[in-house]
C-alpha cells in the first residue's frame, strides 16, 4: 500500500492534492499541519519523515503572496521557502524516499524571458525584482531535486505551476494573489454599493491562470510516470490582461460599477505565459476554462465566508 506525504496539505494547493489523492484511492495520506511540523526546523522535519517512512512526497508547502507581500517581506520569503525546500528534500533523501515532487512557480523565469516561457529559459537573465526573493528560493529547491537525482539516483523532480486559483484560496485583503484579491474586493464593492473599484497598476500586464483542481490532476499524472522530466511547466496555455481579468471577475461576482486603474502602483512582469508543450507531450492538458473556474471559486468563497472558514492570513 502506497503512503503519500503531502507537505503544505492545509493550503489551497495541498487541499486539492489531498482531494485528488483520495479520488485515486491512495491508501495512506499524511497531511501534517504547520503546527504539527515546522518545516523550517531541520531536525524536526528529518525526524518526522524518518518516522513516517512515506513512499512518495509532494512538497506543496510555501510562504506565498502577491506583489505587495513579496515586496514588503522579501527576507521572510527567501528564508522560509529555502528552509522548506532544503529540509523537505534532504530529509526525504535521508529517510530513503525514492520519489518526490517539488512545486515551484512561474516566477522562477527571467523578467524578460521569451513568451511563452519554456523550461530552458531558466537562469538566462535577471528575475523580476518584485518577487526575486521567492523565485530564488524556488530555484534552489528545483536545483536540489535535479542534483539529488543526478548524484543519488532518486526520482526527485519539479513542476512549475502558473498562477493558481480555486477552492481554499487565501483572501487576505493585502497579501493575497490577484484572483482571490479581486474576488473579495468586487464582492465587497457589490455589497457596499460602491460606484467604482480601482485595481493596482495599468491593467495591461498579461497573466495566465490554472484552476487548482487541474494542477492537482497534473501532479498525479507526473507521479505516474516512471521517468518524469527534471522540470516541467504546468500552465493553462493562454493568458489575459489584468484589466480584462478584473472585468471577468466583476461579471462573475455581479458587480456593475466602473473599474479604474492606478498606474502609480507596480505592474510586475509585463507578461507571464508558460510554454506547456512538454506537459502536453506527456498526454496531459487542463480541463477548466477561466470563466468556469472563476464561477467555481466564487461559489466556494461565498460558502467559506458563510461558514466562517474563509482563509484571510
């Protein structure tokens, strides 16, 4: 019977991975919370993995946030994410784990990377300054997997998802990502009867979004492969401008006021579209379009708000 350890199981991605594992009949799923296991503590992490002896590990744990959070807390983002990667990967190796999937982010690629971004553009030029700390930590994690596989022969590999959204997202008013941030702001503007909502930046940058349930499905598709690539992108295959996204979110929520932009706020990378060709060649493609995904996400938001389970940290 396979035993799977999901690190970061209480977050949006981790929760989706747990649901996907259960749907696939995984017999034993380990889901330690951050209070049960501090992944920044090397000794505690190594002891936990050695004691539980999982067959496979998915590293979905991370400190995440949007432009505001990344710009405000860069030391936290680089330290915490580097510790999570190093402790989880080295601890798994020491415990004899032969299969590990590390989840990174599309922000690992250079700011000026050719679009769509392919895996081979990694480390070819400078990173986007607003999330450089987070990106460097994630690059360290994927390189750890690559080199442990090269030196020790363990099947440690990485996937780089594009921007994710869906059930269980974080709706913090300042530190959330763009979709949950917009869903909450337009929902509250609708409730308050506001005439207009202002979004950060010019509205012209383009972003790609993948529904988190599709991401979980892609992860298990990779884990089913005997010899997966060291690094593979997980994207949707299409992108949308921030202003067009705001308009779509407003439509989803039922907000009919004006949408304005604030060009004095940072835009971040002009475009971040991932080349999904390697994953497609491995016979996987996403199933949920953005309009459907946003509707699902908003319904989950309303349910979580009503039940008092909305994540706002």
